[in-house]
C-alpha cells in the first residue's frame, strides 16, 4: 500500500487530477517510463533529481506518454519498487545510483521483456535488456583539479576522498591530481583517501572528512576538492567554516548545503538529464544501447572566478569532451 501511495503521489505531482484514469501502460500504443531512486530521494540536488528532469522533458517532448517515480525509503525496498513498475506495464525503468545495482540486475533476469537503465551502474555481463550508464570520474576530477590549480594563491591544493579501494573514487581523485598538474606542474597537490576507515562508515564519515580538511588547510591548502557522499560533505562544511574555497561533486553542493556551502565555487556533475532523455528516445525507437558514458557538466562558477579562468576552463572542458585532452588515469587502481 505504501508503494502504491507513493506512486500515486508521484503521478499527481505531474498535475494529473486524482480522478483521472492513468494511461494503460500495458498497451503497446502507450509508452511509459519510471524512475526508482536510492534512499536520497528525488530532491538530492544530484543524479536522482537530474534523472527525473530527463523523464519530465521526455514527456514534454512527447517521447514518453506517462512517467512516474518512487522514492525509496529503505534499501530493502529497491526490488519491490522496481517490480511495482514492471507489473504496471512500464516500458522503461530507470534506477538511480550504484546502490540499486544488484536489485536492477536481478530484475533484468526476472523480467526480460522490460528495459532497465541503470544510472551509475555497470554490467560486465552485457545483459540484453539493461543499459548501464557510467560516468567519466577521471574527467570530472581532472576538471576540478585544473580549476583548483587556476584558483590557488598558495600553490597548495587538496582533495578529500573516500577510499581508493572504490575504483570511481580513485579515478575522481587521481584525475584531480592530473588536472592540477596539467595546468601548473609547480602546484603542490595533496590527496587523502579514507583507506583505513571503518566499512560501516563508508560514504557517511563526515567527521573524518572534516578532520582531514582541517589538516590540509593547516598545511597551506587554499582550495579543496571533496568527493564521497557525506564523507566529502564533511570536508566541504569544514572548509566553509574556515573560509576556504571548495569544489564539489556528485550533486550541486552549493545549493544542497545552503549557508554551509557559500565557499563552493562549483560542483562537477554528470549529465544525467541529457543522457536519460537520449536513452528514452532511443528505446522508444527500438534501439537498445549496450552501454553509455554520460558527459560531464558543472554548476556555473561563482562571481569571484575571473573571465580568464572561465575561458580557460571552457577550453579544458572542450578538450576532455573531444578527447584531445587525456587524463591518463586507468580505469582501475594499479
């Protein structure tokens, strides 16, 4: 009942009166697409929000006839939430976040006639009805590092990162190191990973993030990059209190943190909305992609970033997207 209620609320949020009969998603003439979020919910200032934005735009453009979402409130609900939309006849189900990987892959095998799009998920088995969407974390980190090296006055910058044992985190922060070196080889780039921390605090160790941000600041860093869920957020908050400029990732950290994010210069994001729109159009046209790497985007810089730096960063972004600039960061930690 709770799941049905959430779905009903999601549909009415689209402006559909409560008494209106929903389109029949089991009909071949009606194309329906849905989103199942992780436990951060729709208003995460990040991938969930952007994925839903992509679905909304698909409906506006007439590609999808019906869209809906379920915000997961517990990790144990992931498969139930996915199954709800399968049983309702939805053609495409987007699952948002690496935490839904296992539930999504199990569903692809149980429901071979449904198409699943996994945001920030990989599939080494190349399942026919599953489209994995991954992000170029090395590019995102590279862009952040190049920006930090352009902004620093002390010639010392730092990155606070979750464990390097997670390949995505390692690519983010080694990309940061490479980007800083690309702009200025004389900049001292200090990168710290939470490699010796408790697994129970994976992505939620805000205290560790804050402590290591303070250490980097004491060592002279005047620009910090932070990544890794609440672990990274702890670093951003600590730097904000110290008046140190920061670069976020994974979501619009300045908007998400409010007054505690006033020092966030920008956040480096994955182009989830654009990617979802493209894939929904492709699936409706009968074309299934095997795998997609989403392009990167960034929140507009704050007003303190000079025009010269903005133009330089636009060049670097263009070079990353075209392939003219290589990060030389391997996919896996050696």
